[in-house]
C-alpha cells in the first residue's frame, strides 16, 4: 500500500496526536485579511498572547476594498475594519500589503503571485477559497476566526485527517473550453457536497495542458463541491511559475529536490476515485442558486424534482426546459480569486477585442491584484475593455461577494466568473450565472450566453 | 466556551438542503470587529421584508418559536464561506444545537469552537422532529449521544475528541500550548531553501 500526495504532505506536518483522532498540524503559511481576523487579534490581546511566527504570516485587505477611488472608503464600518487590520499588523509585526501597495490584491491571488505559496506547505487563511493554493502541491484550506486566532498564537491547527479522493482528468479540452468548465461540470455532475470529508487531488494528463493559473481555478472551486482542500502534484509547470518570484526560495534546485517527493504512488491509494474525460466537455453555465445547479451551454434547464430546485427557479425567475442560451444577461463581472488572474483577463480580452458590449449590459472588469492590473495595462488590455464599453477597475474581491459598494442590482441576471451563485451573493435579489471568463465576455456582447466554441461566428 | 452536556429545548425546522453561510449571515454584517450582536441579522434576507419589517411567513419570526434553542435542517448545512460569523449569529440568536443531515467541514469546525453542537441524524428522524409542536421540549443528551422526544429516541455519532471538548468547554489554545516543546522541536526540522 502506497501513499497519496495528501498523505505525504500530512505526515510531514503532524506534530502530535494519534491517527484517527484530531492531530496537531504545523502551518507554514498563514494568510490574513480584514474580515475574518479582527476578533482573532482581539482574542490574542485579551489573553496577552503574541503571534508566534509573524514571518510565516502575511496580510492584505481585499473584501472591503473599493474598486473605484480606493482610498475613499465611504462605509465607516468597512473603513474601521481596514484600519483595524493596519493597526493589528503593526502591533503584532505582520507583513501587510496595504491599500494601494504594489503587492496588494485578493489574498488568493497575491499568495501565489509573490511566491509565498509553495509546494509541500500547509497553507491556511480565514477564507474558504484557500483551497486555491493546493494547486502548488500543498494542503491548503479555509478556517474560521477561532482557528485564525489559534494559528496566530501557536502556528498550528487541530485537524481530523480527511479521506482522500482522486479526480482523474484526462483528454484534451476543446478550444474555448476552460479550466472553469472542468470544475463546474464536476460539481454539476457530483453535487455540492460530494467532496465533504475528503481532501481532493486532481491528477491526469489534462493537467499538462493547464497553466498554474488554470490549475488554481480548479482547486479554488473544490470547496464548492464540499472539499475544503483541493490539490495537484507539483511539477515542472509549478516550478517554472515560482522561479524568480519575490518570496520564492533562493535555492530553487534544493527546493525542487525536496518538492519532488510529493506525489501519489498509485491510483489505488485513494479512498475514492472519480474518472472524468474532458474531451467532450462543453462550456458550463449555472442557472440556479448553488454551483451544482449548472448545465452545459448547449443544454436546457432541468425539471423541477424537489423543493430546493423549485425554490431556485423562483429566485432566479427562470423556468424548466428553457435553453441555457436564453437566459437574459444584463450585467457581467470578470474577476475574483477564481478567475481574476492575468490569464483570465487575457481570455476575456481576446473575446472582447474590437467588439462592443450590448447596450443594455453593464460590464465590470476587476483584476485580482494590482500586479495583474499593471501587467494587463502593459499589454494594453485595459484599452480593449474600455473600447468595448466595460469598466476597468481597481483590484479586490468586489462583486464576487459584494461586500464593498460593488453590488449587482436586484432582479438583474449577471454572468460572472466567480465561484458562488447563492441567493443574494452579488447583491440582494441579484441573479448570478457562473461561467468561464471567455463565456462571460461573450455574454456581454450578446446579452445572453453563446457557445464560445463557435466564437468564429462572433 | 460554554459547556454542553444535557440540553432541553424547543425546535425550529428549516428543512432546505445546502443552507449556505451567505444565507445564515449575509456579507453586509461581516464588517463588525466584534464577536457579538449578530443574532438580529441571522437569516436576514429570509427574515426581513424589503422595508425592514419581519417577514411573518418566515418561521424564525413565529411568536411561538422565539424560545427555540434547537435548529432542525437538511443536508450540507453551513456550506460555502468560512465566516465564523454564521456560528456566532446562530449562537447569539439563542441556538445551542443544530440537527442536520450533514455539515460543511469548515462550518462544523467553527461550531466546535463556539459551543454550538452540530448533530447528524438521518432524514426520517429529522422529518419527525420537524413536525413537533412549537412548545414540545426535546432532550439532547451529549454524554449518551441521544436525542429524545416523547415517542422516539435517536442515537447519534460524534468524534470523541469533539464530544469531550463540548462537554468540558475547553479552550483550544491552552490545550495546544501544552505541546509547546513539540512545536519547538518540529520547527527545528523544517527544511530551508536559501
């Protein structure tokens, strides 16, 4: 009996505790943002505790940050939360990518971009999309605020070892079909809780066609299938991505030698395996109020079989058997920790180049970090978006969860490159349709989804 | 953390599957830097009408349910965002116990940190409990791992470590700091690549 990637990573991090019970696990990287940390720092102060390893902790603000006029925070409670993070970082000696700093951005975009995220690590953050970092061959998962406090104080966390699931991705993606479609299809076919209790590893030849940015999109949404950890074996694509980044190892040769021990010995070592052929995959769009309520763009919306589906139709104001391409789109959002990286912005720009968005559509493009924004502008992508009629904004979480002023109005159908289509997620009574960056960009042009594989027709 | 051993209380059924933490506590209430005061915003978008008045059709607003301490729900309760504010809001409203078909892993962990006991029971049991009268008291016995109503008793499973934590109301950080030497030793052996 061999071991999985996950088993090997886990073993390297167990400090104490017998197998089968919660074990004390060491944390290599703790990412912190303004929303889920204030009560944790307050807990430290009340108990006269310090941050054990400020050098393994990195903070930024992303959820509340305005994407227009970023230094002018109108909401006083938001402002207080951001100022609280600034004060806490100063008091406890934590590195902070502050408002307007060149390194600032969505926490799951900047960790990899700065080379903080590395193979072989345990990465935690008070945010469920921490699974993103697993794309580098690390155990990465979201935690609550009590756990944030615990990690700050001890650099460790108690966890019950989950079971392992291998998802075998094989075959060649058709042109126009994206990493986003793979993870959306997996969730649509297996449900929003198929990964609960599991650490999921994606493996197979399809990964060789995917950049680190594409891989992060897949791991990012593992949580939408219930798996709080999604991961991939580190390989040459991983190492090449990391080389030369700000906080990447100085001695890459030594690091790579260490990282190469992390892989799954044999498929039979997983507790469960899902086989997924991507070669026939069509682009996916969500129609309902959770990420499993999604269909191929070529398909029709499902029949009503239970109260949960009925409820979703009521909220979305859609009806069964209508075509996915008939959903009216009045708003689009491109950004987030799922699809706000340079590769995603480029995909959207490719579709919008030389085009105009439909007159009744509002389009927001929000880069995932300041570095992404700067790199995109260097390539002239901002001009493509502006010429098409889109708003090109400053980085942040923005309308993915609509905690800052960026909200989709009630009743509006928004095609979005984000990760959650829950009721009210993008604004009260807003109707979210998840899709890939190219699909969302095309929806802006037409005012409805099209099958991007036929984009020559555009 | 409040300890839980034997609890008696009345129930509120909210039987949808996949109730996510965005519904439990919407994002506009996550801006606070305190741990208290979230109860009034629990299930906000379902609980209040557009003009801000309570929605009379939502069960949390039913006058005869105001003393309830046990929430009965569907599968995959607490999915989505990791926000611990969801557990704080449920606790602040007055819930001590949740009985669902399953939980998201992150939400479950947040419950263990806040003395909010997440019990798993099969659908038939939950459907029975959901039909109880608003004033019907049920008993949750954590040491015995059972839920009792007048005509039924249901046994549930829970990991021994979490069970113990709930019964004793232990502070995790104090417990971990007993392992300080092991953490120090571990840190000596972390590889460096510089």
